[in-house]
C-alpha cells in the first residue's frame, strides 16, 4: 500500500488530473449556478416554474460532468502508468518474488486508486459546500446515488486501463486500446438508440448510458452488479497477464475461464435482477403511487409498437417520461420499434407518429406521448378505472444568487494548494 501511494504521489499525471478536475469543476459549477440563478428570476427577470428547478439537474449533474470528462480522457493515463512503468523497468520481475501474491498487489493498487478518487472528489465537495452556503438545497439520496454512479464508472475505467496495460507492450498502446473501447461504447450507445431488443439492452450498460440513469436519480441493481462484474474481470485479467512465470497458453486459458464466468454472471443478473429504486426527490422515474398500484395489478402482457424514428423528439420524450416508468411499474412490457435505423425525415407511412398498444386481445392507437393519455389508454384496454391523480408535491428549489467567491476558490486557491503540497513533498524528499 505504501508503495502504491508513493507511486501515485510521484506521478505528474495524477497531480495534473487533480489540477484539471478542480478547474473543470469550478467552471461547471459557476456556469450552472449562473444559469440556475437566471431560471430563478435573479435581477427581476422572469422565473421558471419552481417545480422545474431541481438541484439534481441544475447543480449536481453539471458539477460532476467535469469528472466524466476527466475519467474518460485523463484517468487512463494515471492508471496505465502504475502498470506500464513496472513492466518497462523490469521491477515487475522483482515484485513477483515478493511474499505478497500478484493478486494482493493488484488489490493494493485498486485501494490506492480509490483513495486517489476520494482526493479527486474534494473540488466537488467544495462545490456542494459553497452551494449550501449560498442557501441551496441538497437531497442526500440524490447526492449519494450520483456519487455511487461516478465511483462505479471510475472503477470500470481503472479496470479497463489496468487490463490494457497488462496486455499491451507499452503505455501508448494501452492508451489507444482504452480510447478504442471508449469510442466503441459511444458508437454502441448511438446505434442502439430507439432500436429495442438485445442491442438496446447491451447499450443500456455502456458507461454513458449508466451515468444517465444515475443522473436521473435512478438506482438500478442490475446496472450496479454488471459494472462491478466488469470491473472485477478487468482486475482479474490484469493479475492473470502479469504472471510472467506462466506460459502464454496458461494465461490464455485463464483469460477464457474469466470471460466465461463473467458472461454467465452477467447473464444471470440480466435474467433475474429487476430491482430498481427511484431516489430522486421529485420521483421523476415513477408514476404516482395510485397509478403504480393499478399497473402492477394488470397481469396481461402489454406490447407497444412505436412508429417513431430514434431522432424524433417525441421518441426521446416517450422513452424517458413514459416507457422508463412503465418498465418499472408493470410486468411483461414489450416495446417494438419498426422504424429502427430510419431517420423519419422522408417517411410516407401513414402510421408514422402513431403508437399502438396491444393488451391481451385488445388494441388501441394514439399519437400522444403524454403520460396521462398513455395511462388512460392502458386502463381502457385493461378495463380498469383510472385512479384519482394527485398534484405533484415537489416544491422545487429556486435560488436567485450568483456564485460569489467561487472563482477565487477554484481558480486561485485550488491550484495554490496543489502547488504548496507538491513543494512541501519535494522538500521532504530532498532532505
């Protein structure tokens, strides 16, 4: 552990990561606060509806967005260095002779990286402290859920970077592998939009897609388990390929066994785990309790055929505000996308823009993507009365204040603290 912490402390890439994270977090936080203040009617301007002003959307997600960029583009270089330097300097051959196994050494690296992640979160904690100091509201489950999502993303990226460094001959080659993986997940997320089936299921577990769920205040147990499985696989592959005393055939066999076990575990999770928790304060991922009780009592399978292209704004609205909630509230929801992969700009199909609902032997067609109309359509097909709906109880949290002093904290004090720590550390090393 002392060795790994010392390696991180000696890494220029790590200190550069801390510097950039602080600056990006400050920029994101200041921009978000200015926008939030304008939406709250600062300076006598028109204010948005209070129910639409959520700190989760307006402050927390933008502030943590800086970490998404840092994890994607900067973190791999910090992690790869921990493995690549040991391989290039032949220090790994000496480490393999230590009493501690290579698995324990990898575990020490992971723990040290988690400590580095906690240090890197200091700018975000500072942003939250400033927000509270300005009089802003925070809802603890939203904050913790969002931090959990980004921590899982951090672990997954670290595991991929470690595995790439253990497999490739140099740090540059490993960085290219990690970048290729990232671009591949972006492509999968884009291609799978509005297609349904196995492709959309796989795309829902890409890093970008999983973060979207956490940013909505949705905690899906299957996503958490799959991300943990993938992270463990990355660390296991790293330990396997750093066993230089083993033959290539033995390491290939270990890789095959690890991948097979991971696929089986992930398949079991996808088949058996359907638990999710709406931790958002405004319950944006759930219907009203009355609607959920009625929907859960409907046993017949529901098939929804959506005649919309993936680029159509109505499709995005229907996916995020209706289908997401339906899948959580009702059993046996199957969605079909006949126009998957088509733009919809030149569609001559008279059915374009319609949504067909089939429940048992009954069918109905509608063009609305509004939650109330969709629910009423399903209730009519099921032959059950619509429950009385209550007005949303979420009050919203407007705050018409500018981020006074935030620029000094992030642009002056944060770099000054890092430089001071570096100078103190170098002074101790010289003595």
